[in-house]
């Protein structure tokens, strides 16, 4: 089994979901008392948020890249950035890590394409919805044209993520607002929804939406398991 390196803490609420999903999947595939071989570096999220707010993305890239390199030195065979937003700096982080970086946008794009979905509504932080790195990569890697909510709805989604979900707060009224935003996205032509922040799965069930949903946290975790068990799968196939 290969060792999975998790670069987490952004926020730790969703990193805990990664840990649970990965270990559950390994147990389901291998049975019994099997669990994943995981190395985790959980950063101080407040430090990362301050860099985001100051538009200091190069400093954020160095911070995460050095953490990823430390995971690789400790024995990680791959690295996952356990947050969508910080994939804005995925390329420099991957260079510093020196091991494969499993990209959350690529995995989400593959899941959408496999389901025949081509025009998803992206629910995420303002950085992810507005800075283009996510939608541009979806288009380039999977031919998928993502929609983003209007300005007021983007602000609302962002606030729910940072002021509530990242702090462990889950409110029914926020879920209702998210469903209303999704309805407006469907009216604008969306055929699906991307839960494009790793905390949104704490609030929304992708299988209980008004249109198909793809949970980026779940598909990213599944990709980690596929990577970790790839050698075992090849031996079984042989």
C-alpha cells in the first residue's frame, strides 16, 4: 500500500472528513481491520486565511509547498491539498513536493464527465468562484463549462463557508439558502452542482439536491485510495 500525504487543516473540519472517507474506503476494499497508510500535516488555518486576504499567494504557495515537501521526506508517495481554494497554488506546491499531487479539479472533472454532466454550478469560496483557476482547469482538462452564482449569492456562499462551516456550525437556514442558490443556477442552465469547497459536504448532501451533485471532497478522497491501492490492484489483475 502506498502512503497518502494529506496537507490539511484548511479547515480541519473537512480534513477530518478526508481521514474518515479514506480509511472507510480502504477497509471496504481490503476488509477486516485494514486502514490507510496516511501522513498528515495540519496547518494553522488562520495563517493561511491571512495570506489569502492579503493576496499573498506566493507566500501561501511557499508555506504549503514546504509542508508538502516535508510529507514527501517523511515517506508520502503522493500529496493531496485538502481544500479547493488552495489549489490556486497547486503547481508550485507540486514542484516543491516532488511527488505526485492529486489535483481536486481534475478528479472533479472526471467525475462530472463520467456522469455525462457538462454545465455544473460551482459552489465554493469567492477565491475559487472568481479567480478562474478552477473553471479554467475544468474547461481545459474535461471540456466542462462551469457556472458561478451571481455576486450576491457568491458572497452568501463564501460567508456560510468561513463564518459557519469552517467553524463547525451547520444551520438549517443556510442549507435552505444554498438550495435557493442552486435553484437559480438551474434556471440559468446548470445541469449539476459541484460542492467545490471541502466543507460544503457538511451542509449539503449531493444526492439530495434538485439536480445531480458532485462532492469534491469525496471524489478527491476516492482518488487517494485508488492511488494508494494501485499496486495491490495490479497484482490482483495479474
